[in-house]
C-alpha cells in the first residue's frame, strides 16, 4: 500500500494541473469573443474531454493499485443451484478475511441465470498461498448449510483468477463447492 501513495499524489497533481490549464484557457483575454453556438460547442468538447480524462485516470489508478504482477481476483458462479440457496460467502487468504458478501434474492437469481460476481480484487506476492471460501445458505430439506472449500495455489508473475463454483450433484443430492484456479 505504501508504494501506491506517490502514485495517488501524482494522480491528484495531474487532475489539479488539468483543471488549472482548462481555467487558464477559458480566462485567456486575448481570445476574441465567440458566438453563443461556438461557446456551446467548446463547452461540450470540454465536457467530453473531461469524461475521457476521468476514464483514463480510473484505468491508470487501477493499474497502479493492482499491477498485473501482483493481482488476484476471486469470482463466484453457480451451476443450476436447486440444492443450495446461497446467503453469504466469506473469503480468507492465509488467515486474513479479505472479502465477504451477503446476497440478496436478486443477486442469487442473477447467479442462477449464469452471472459471475467478482467478489475480491487484491494484491498478493508471488509464492504459495491458501484460499478458504466459506459458503452459508439453505441446503436440501430446508437445512442450514455452512460449507468450506480450500485451495492452495502458486501465484506467479501473471494475474491470478480463481473461480468459486457452486454446483448441484444429482448423484449425491447435495451441493458441491468447487474452486478452480484459472491459468
């Protein structure tokens, strides 16, 4: 986190500098008075430029805060989901709780329809790490369910993507909780 502080100051500086430059351009007394239509066009152009700059700054901030060499993303998905009604998920990396989410019925329906939720985006050093996911919800026969899934993975120099997948097992009549590390 300390390494990103100078970048935040740089982003703030660039934002202030752009604002000052735009203000100076508008306050230029040597410019001839423009007709109203031309002024509206200039205002619209400036708005579009600021929107584009904001997008660029957000992308730059994400690249600086979560560089690809340390990036880890954890996603949640469901396949069928008739044997398990998801209520919440907790994610632990090592012994540290890094993410948790309490699901609304609309979010659960979106997962049933094939949606995928990014639950966590963070930074990890290269090396071996352990991820523990704890799922809570309602299981078969209206029983409360609390299940965990664990995976050890090696974080390399590339971004790491991990999928937590909830599937129905027709043979066991139980939900299965699988963790897939994408390469």
